[in-house]
């Protein structure tokens, strides 16, 4: 039987999207500016197509402009760079998202670094990462931002708590760790060479798992009452051949011990796209020097 609070990412993201739509409307009413998000998809990977369409739909539903660029898989790196530079120069575009992964013949880093940092709504440009490290106001990558919002939503006072982050990727582990540090948590970043992970995890008031290993974190690794944020998305085989999505945490066992836990799917995932909209709104306000529109960085209380 589950004793943990189940953190409903769909419900939380819908609260966030409501707050974003209110701010987008205020930006239009006060300043006649509509945030614009450009999404760039190279190739026809079905999962990437689904993600990009969902980003466009969410932007439009929030009252933003959405500009979609679908390019063939044969697009050269140079042609993609030309498009990115055009979008950098387009004043109607406040945020640029190039859907990853890119085809192998394109250097991902070259594309990410070509995006103007002011429009880097994915938060992956080294300048964005550097600003986060230096404590400046940056566009933070979306999944880590979503994790922090969910944690703040269920744990109103996290200063001084011990947070253990499993994984040290640029995409998730490192930015989550820095954001938790900015919230005055005591942060331990763990990775594949860390010794005695179970004992380390058992000391965590907040455990963020972002390793990409199906159900690696067992129930007896969890400190009773801890908040567990499971970022992992892993497909495991099922007898019907369709497969099933699971996280990095053994959810059934962990939910008997944790105080609050995100399910997979339906936890962190839905927050990621909503946080992309936060960044697009923020980028639009920053590019126009606007300070009187609220950028939602915390979830509104439940109605
Ligand atoms: P990466 O593969 O880039 O990084 C994985 C990290 O986990 C590495 O730092 C690695 O350590 C560490 N790791 C791997 N195995 C172990 C182990 N046995 N013990 C401890 N640490 C380990 O993955 P990402 O950060 O990009 O993604 C992580 C997961 O999150 C994936 O399942 C991904 O699909 C998911 N994800 C979900 C998103 C969402 O919206 N919900 C968005 C982004 C990612 P080392 O550095 O030593 O190799």
C-alpha cells in the first residue's frame, strides 16, 4: 500500500500553464508583445515529432506565437546554422528550440552554441549554464526547473535539507544540483563511480534520480519521508511486446517509504514542456526590458 503523496505532474503542469497564460495575456495587454517560440525539427524521428508538436500546441494554447521549421534529415550543418542565425535575428522569435538529438552528421554543440543566449529557451548554451553556476539570472533548462518546482510544491521549506542527485549530465544532473544549491540545500551529486549509493541515498531528504537505469533505486534506499523525484524514462519489455515506461526508481517499493514521489509517466515529464513556456515568456520579457509581468517560477497553490 502506498503511503507517499503521489506528485501529479499533469495537475502541476496545468497549474503552471494557467499562470503562464495569465502572464502572456498581461504582456500583450500592457506592452502589445506576444512571446514567440521557434521550434526546429531535423528529420522524422517519431518521438521527436511528438515532442515538437506538443511544444507547439502548448505554446499556442498559452497565447504565444509558434513558428515551426521542419527540415529533411539530409539538411547540412551549414544550412541549419543559417536558419538558427535567421531566427536569432528575427524580433518576433523570442525563444529557439532545436529538437535533440540531431542527425549524426550535425555537430550538436555547434548548433547549441550558435543560438543567441538570450533566446536559449532550452537552457543548454554554455553561457546559460555558466550564468546558473555564477548565480546570475539565466534561462535554466526545462526538466531541472520542473523538478525544483515540484519539490517546492510539496516541501515548502527546503533550505538546509540534504539533497542527493543521482546523475551528473549537463541536461539534468548538474543543473538540478545547482538549482538545489541555490535553494540552500546541502547537495551531493552522485554518478556511476560513487561508492555505496544505497547508503548515500538513505541520507537524502530529497532524492533526484536521473540516471537512465530502469528501477535502479530500490525501496530500501529511500529515507522514510523523503521526497523522491524520478526523472528517468526507461522502456522495459512486456509479454505483449509493447513495452512499458518506468523510471529510475522502483516506484511501488519506494512509494511505501517516501513522503512524496513522482510517478513515471506523469511526474516530471509533463512539467518539462510547461517550463519551456516559462522560459519563452521570460526571454520575451528580458529582450524587451519588461519587469512588470510575473514570470511564474513557483507553482500556484492548488485551488
Ligand atoms: P545521461 O546518460 O546523460 O546521464 C546519466 C547519468 O547517470 C550520468 O551522470 C551517469 O554517471 C549516471 N549513472 C549511470 N549509471 C549509474 C549508476 N549505475 N549509478 C549511479 N549513476 C549512474 O542521462 P540524462 O541525464 O540525459 O537523462 C537521465 C534520465 O532522465 C534518462 O532516463 C532520460 O531519458 C531521462 N530524462 C527525462 C526527461 C523528462 O522530461 N522527464 C528529460 C531528460 C532526461 P557518469 O557521469 O559517471 O557516467
